[in-house]
């Protein structure tokens, strides 16, 4: 059984990624933070692809929770390697920097940047031993160009972009690739409440993207066909920025 772990797999982009990787034959480890019902819905969609999955509830920013769930799963499933890791879990808490609370700053960095670190460190040893792995990090246009009102989110995603490039060089010899995907505006719960009409007008394609359009690229990076691509950041933003 070859496995793919998707953090934040219960909703949005993560859910579409779970479905895509299931269609590529992976057993999906569906991580979520609190939304069990949504995670179960993702599992049904994974099963509809003819694959199967396991729900793993943990907060990616909480090392103890990671150790007691993912750590235990790894210990009990030594014969089932995680070949693909998608660090997708993330939150945004937008406000101008001068009025940003410590919690808004650290909460966003904890989820994206520390989450990337804790989960990847735990999973990568198995990949290095097997001499095969695909790590795909969900970053953002904000991490590349910076977005006003999102200094915390832009910093977190820019941090993951730097980490992607550095880690890619560390593990390339072992046939483990590390890439990132930088979406623009994608229709999910995260973008709910945004002024879609005005923002779409700024996008050359004149619309938001879909989670499935992002998941296609994850499927490619996860595939054997992407074997010589590492340290790359792929924009998926309808032409908004590159
Ligand atoms: P979403 O619809 O809000 O879903 C977020 C997912 O992350 C949920 O599955 C949620 O789990 C999980 N999650 C949040 N915090 C977590 C934590 N601490 N530990 C574990 N899981 C956690 O978001 P999305 O739009 O799909 O975004 C997915 C990723 O793409 C994020 O990293 C986001 O920054 C990035 N992104 C999104 C857009 C966009 O326009 N949507 C653009 C650029 C980048 P629960 O269901 O349990 O809450």
C-alpha cells in the first residue's frame, strides 16, 4: 500500500488533491483539524475513485498531536510508505500590520510554516530511507509578491517558499523532490466573503480558479513524470502574476 498524506484534506484545495491522488492509486491519509464531517466526505470521494483512505486528526502546528497521531501511524505502518506529502493546511487572518495581534501573527505562521516543518521532518526520514519521495507545498501568490493586509500570511508563505528551495537541494540525491504551488484566487471556504466580481476583474482570465485546477498540478508533481523537477514554484493564478 503506497500512501499520500494530505494536510488539510477535509475541505477546499486539500480535498481536491485527495481525490486526484486517489485517482493515481494512492491510499490517502486525510489530515484535518476539527471538521470530521468534511473529512468523512473527502474519504467517500476518495473511495469513489476506487481507492481508500485513513482519517488522521491533528493540528499541524501542534507537535504533541502530530507525534501521537501521525507518529503512531508511522510506527504501526512501516510496510506502507508515505511516498507523497502535500503540505496544504493553512489559514489566513487578514488585517493591517499596525493592528495585528500577536495571535494573528503567530497563528498564521504556526499553521503554514511550523506545520510544514513538523510534518515534513516526521515524514521525510522514510522517504530518504526508501530513496523515493514527492513533497508538494501549498504556498500562495502572496508569498511571492506580498499582499497588503496579509503581512503574516505573506511572510508564512514566503518562508515555505525558501524552505522548499533549500530542502530540495538537501534531498535531491536521494530521489526526493520538493516543489511548491502558488495559487492565486481559488474558490474555497478561504475565499468566501471576498468581492469575487471586483477581484475577478483583476485576473486576466476574469475568474477565480477551482480546487480541481490546483489539484491537477499536484498530481503532476506527485507523478513519476515529474522526476527531474525540484525546487520549483508553480504559479496557478489565471495570469494574475508570474
Ligand atoms: P480552506 O478551504 O479554508 O481549507 C483549509 C483546510 O486546512 C481545511 O481542511 C482545514 O481543516 C485545514 N486546516 C487549517 N488549519 C489546520 C491546522 N492547524 N491543522 C490541520 N489542518 C488545518 O482552505 P483552501 O482555500 O483549500 O486552502 C488550502 C491551502 O491553499 C492553504 O495553505 C492556503 O493558504 C492555500 N491557498 C489558498 C488560496 C485560495 O484562494 N483558496 C490561494 C492561495 C493559497 P478543518 O476542515 O478541520 O478546519
